[in-house]
C-alpha cells in the first residue's frame, strides 16, 4: 500500500512539472484574458500621461488619514514603464511576478525579480517598469503621504530605456 501511495505521489509531481507554459505565457493570459486568478484584482487600466505602454493599478490601501500610507498593486505589460518621478515620503516596491527594471537618475538600471524588495529613499528621482520581454507586477508602498504625493517628471524616452537595457546591472534593485 505504501508503494502505491509513493508511486501516485511521484506521478503527480511529475505531471505537475510537465506544464509547458512559461511565466510570460501565464502572465499574458492573466492580464489579457483574465483566465487565471490573481492574488489581487487586476485593477483599472492606467489612462494618464505618466506611463508608456499599458499598466493596471489596483488600489489596496487608500486610507491616508489613518495610515499615512498608500499601497497599490501595479501590473506592467512588457516594455511598459512609468515616467521619472519621486516621492517626498519615499517608496517601497515588493516584486511579486515577472521581471522588471528600476533606475535612479544618473545610475545604471537594475533588474528586479520575484521576491526582490526595492527601498527608494524620499525625493530620489527614479522610474520602474517591465523588462522588454516580461510582464512585471509589484506592490507599491508609499509611506509618509503627509509629506506629499508623487512628483511626476518627464517620460523615460525610448532611447533612455534602450540605453538602460543594454547597460543594465543584473542585480536586484535594492538600495
């Protein structure tokens, strides 16, 4: 009986490991077709001039009065990114899916992967978004909102993004 249970367990593990879909395929299905369940709602398509490419935002914590913090889940399509910007109270990014990039003004780009945490000090000009070949999802935590909201600056140009991509630093985006 133990031998049968062991065989069925190994067979189940083998079949689970034979899934041929890639992370990119899964994330594409999640974002474009809503066929798979996300941890957080996909959110609304961001329709302002502060992003290049498609990105979705789900606001998770919005009670600034009691928490002095906002929290949002952001999903970027491959190559999508936000403008250069800063946060008077700083920002923390928790990377939960795909591959993304983070760059501070005047520094090289950092590849960020699932499980990476990016700590952005107050008033540091930066941008973040998806790698060209992957969806990217992160939780954005903006503390100390009483100091002011995000300060949006110029778009990250195609040239800046491409230069950043070829000169990237493939280490996590931690400060």
